[in-house]
C-alpha cells in the first residue's frame, strides 16, 4: 500500500465521522482516480442527496437546478450490475447508448465531462450510496489501471459509508434518550417518516397510542392523518414551527399532544439523516391547562390561549368578548384559529380535549 493510498484511506474514515470533511476528501479521491473531481450520492426512495468535491460544486448546482436527476439512469444501471467494485460508463452503456443519452450529450459533454467511474454500495440502514469519479471527455474512457487503483479503495469506501450510517443512528438514539430523561416519550424520524429511534417511553405507547411500520404513526386515525400532513410539510421544508396534534385517550393512556419538530439538517449530513422528532406530551386531567401550557402545547398565541381556556370554562363567545374588551367577531376568528391548531372541528371537541376527556373520533 503506497503512502498516498494510506493517507487517503485515513481521510475517508475521518470523513465518515466528520461530514464536513467529505468535499476535500472527495477532491483527493478524484485525483487518485485520475478524474476532475468526485461525487458522493445517497438516496432512499425519492430522497436524493449529494456532496461534491469543490471542483464539481458548480456543475452539481446546474445539474440539480436543471432537473437532470430525472435523466440520470447511471445509478440504476450500477446497482443492477451488483458489482463489488468500480465500473466505467462503458461497463454499463454501449457507445451507441452513450451517444443517444441526453445526460451525456446535453449535460456532461458540453461541460467538458462525459467519462466516469463509479461504485454502488447499499448500507445496512437502507441508503443506496454511489461514489463517482468524473473524468474529462478529452481524456477518453477510464483505463483499466485506474479502475484497479479505485478498486483497492472500494472496501474502505464501503466500510466508511457503513460507519457513517451507524454513527448517525447512534446520535439519533442519544437524542431520543435525552428526552426520556425529562420524562417525554419521543421518536426520531427519518426522511421517509420511519422511526430511526424511539426511547423507552415511546416504546411503551406502541399499540395503544403510536404504531411503528414503514411510517411512524398514531393509532388514532384522525391524529394519524394530521401527523402524515405534518411530515409531508417537513419533507417539503414548509414547516417553520412545531405542529401539535391532539391524541384522544385510548385504553389505559390519557389524552396527549404529539409535537412534530422539524430537524434542520446540514446539507452534508447524508447518512441516516433525521427529518423530525415527535414528542408525546400527556395532558393532565385534574384541571384545565394554564395559559402558558396551552400556548406551548398547541402553538397558540396568548390571545388564542385565553379564548381556548375560556371556551373550556363554558363561557360563550359574547361573554369572552366582553371580558377581554374585544368584539365577538375577533373572538370567533381566534377560536377558529385555535380549532385549526388543535385539529378539532367543533367546540365540543375542543372542550373534551382540554378537559382531558376522550375525543369522539371514530
């Protein structure tokens, strides 16, 4: 093993633990493989992420902005080969196919690229990984001796990818366990809404309040619909604050509120990335929640919290308006916002929720 290779292997394992090091490490992998840069892709179902070496950052910005992901069938062909090593474009395409493929003719070649070598790896957490070295078109196809050099690196790249995924899973579990220390059942969810980790409190609610599966869910159908909507908003980066979902009492479990908190991820944290944390907060049944508790549980404004508490205390809209010196129309508008945030459609359901009774959701 040469000194150059030894140093590069060390850098690969270091990047597995410190994601910020991937761009510079990929640059070295690109040079080692005789290319103009290198890329690391991860995908899981429809979720696609990448890190580029600095030489290819602008290239990838154009690639993503131009929608070229939809024209890129390189990964599909790579994984179909099931080859534990690097493959060149000529290993997965014929020359005729390359000359007819829009990715090559309209994107890669006009930018000076058009030859490459890549390897496909599936890690235990389910992510599909591609390490790709891009080569200038003028330099011709990737020669066999370069593939042999890259193949020596391939086992280290596969182990580093697996290590990175495991480290992220450990970090995810720690996050859930920290919430257990303050008595909050919690689950950390991945990009597809799957539970990456649950603490003991959340596991104790399995079957009564929450369910596990391809997507983490709530056993209550209405609450689960709201959870699905919240997770879609998280995936679309459309959720700027906590989404709170009421959960009616079930069997031995009291009513509760599920909070969906989006996780703001680093663009370079490719492996086993968490997208959201779901925290379950049981509601005390002995007394009406205080104003600050209502604000925190359901993301209510102070005025909305006063209206919610007053409605639960059996006051009418007119009485509330007179008490707070506002108009009935303003109170009705605030009440409408409260009902939207708590996920109920009738005042009776709001009263039942906040007084700790089971909601009539069948």
